[in-house]
C-alpha cells in the first residue's frame, strides 16, 4: 500500500485528498454530517464540527475526542451573523477554508393541506437560508485563496418531487438550482460546487417515526459523498436505486407520472390510516411505463 494512503473498510485504498485540509461541516453533530466529519478526520483533515445546540456539540466532542484535529462550535446557521462568525473564526485560527459542507437541515413530510406558515418558515430558514449564508460568507474567502469546495446537501427530493414533501422540495430544489448555477459561474475561479442528493439515510431525521426499509447507514452515505467530492462531481445522487430512478424519470416522463401517482396514493393512504408512508417505493421501479 502506498505511503499515506489509508485502507478503507473493504480494504480499498483511499487517497489523501483531504489530508491537512481545513473543513467545516454544519449539522456535523448528527447523522450524515457527523459521519462526513468523522470520515474527514480519519483522512487527516482539520474539521469544524457544527451543531446548533450546545448539548449536541458537547456530545460530539466526547465521541470524537480521539481526533486531535476536531474542533467544535455551536452555530445556528439560520442566523447570518453566526455563520459569518463561524467562517471568520475558522480562517483566523486555521488560516484558510478548503471545504464547507452546508449540510444542516430538517426533513418535512406532511400533508400539504395541513401545512402552517411556521412550518414553511422553519424549513426555508434552515434548509435554504442556512445554505445561502454559508455560501455568501465562504465564497470571498475561497476566491481570495483561489481555491475551495462548497458541498451543499440537497436531497433526492431536490431533483424529483415526492408527494407530501411540498415544503422540503421547495427548499431542496432551491439548493440544487443555486448550487448548479454557482458551479458553472465559479469554475474558472477554481472554486468547486457540489450538490449532494441522498435518498433515505438512517439518521435522527426520522426520530419519532419508523426508519424506511431502504435507508442506508450514515457512514456508508459519508463514504459515497466523499468519494464524489474527491472527484469534484457536480451532482452526487445515492444510493444506486435513487440514481437509476432519477435517470429513468428523465428518459421516460410518462413512467415518472405513473410512479408518482402511485407514490401519492400510498402516502395519502398512509396519512388516512395513521401510519405515515415515509419510504421511497423502489418496488415500483419494476413497473412498466
Ligand atoms: N437522512 C436522510 O434520509 C436524508 C435524505 C436526504 C437529504 N438529507 C439531508 O441531509 C442533511 C443532514 O440530515 P441528517 O439526516 O443527517 O439529519 P440529523 O441526523 O437530524 O442531523 C441534523 C443536524 O443539523 C443540525 N442542525 C439543526 N438545526 C440547525 C441549525 N439551525 N444550525 C446549525 N445546525 C443545525 C443538528 O444539530 P443540533 O441538533 O445541534 O441543532 C444536527 O447536527 C439535511 O440537510 C437533510 O435534509 C437527509
């Protein structure tokens, strides 16, 4: 094995792309963000692990105590000044910012007729404004450096529109769109933008509900994300069935409509029976268009 190349869980050789890099991971105290932060730490990066609650930050500090390059801060990404402070502190302590993972977010699957304006505001503040603030304050730093990579977490619900995910789709489609536009605009400046589109990942986002059967573990999600980030991919869609589903929808809009109407039927029946249907009906992929 080449020197400096750590072995992955299946014995594969991982590059040292992230070694000695400076990264911020928002929503780094739980789920996908926590797994991304830990994987970056394993690969030698300095990582600012961010949560909004001091309690979750303290918990992450204990569980990541083995990593001497882990740093922690409680930052509410819905507050512009706090995001500015997070980036200023990182640059003043570490001299630069190589990777910003705008990952903090909340899920929202809810019958649209029962949505409140508070629910809309809560999701837009976190899932969209949180990302906007991150980009706004990180971009000047990265432009001055002449390099940097911003990774925005969208969702499969940011490229297809599952029924009863009206608010979530509104925020995640916005994240996908802004990230793609930024990717092209700043390509020649040496700044990379990536959109991450997971389908279900087993995390606290499903707290109080049942984790869908197709959900993958957060550490598997983190390895897929970092593999795509390393390759500077524009759109990272996973797991494989979600990517295939997206590609099939693009190729066959009539199939997409049939699939989505059946998806809506299952979701509506779920609400009516009191057992919400939160999964992705991957079995429908066998259906003929
Ligand atoms: N899990 C999935 O199936 C799935 C699928 C597609 C997309 N995603 C997206 O992936 C991202 C991570 O989701 P997850 O499932 O890993 O969620 P999670 O386990 O619930 O973690 C959410 C993280 O966000 C932080 N957070 C919440 N509000 C915040 C705020 N105002 N400011 C800063 N941090 C805040 C939380 O820390 P505190 O508790 O300290 O606030 C926590 O670290 C989200 O953007 C989500 O939409 C998830």
